[in-house]
C-alpha cells in the first residue's frame, strides 16, 4: 500500500479524517457489499479477513 510519506500507515488507514471508513461485513455479505461500492464508484480496499470466535 502506498501512503503519504508524512503519515504513519496506521494513521492513514484508521485515522479519523473524513473520506475513510472501516467497514466490516459477514463473509456471506462481502460480494454484495463490493457490488454496491462498485455501483456507486466508491474506491475500497480489503484490509483483511477475521476468522475467529467471540
């Protein structure tokens, strides 16, 4: 991932600046979520997958 060299990567991804949102979805809903994002021209990046238990 390329970021602005003036910011830490974690601050770039998870900072509270406008324009970035972290979204989580059940694995069964990710394809639909990605489709909606594409339909609306929203750029996104999958950061990871969590397969644990609560």
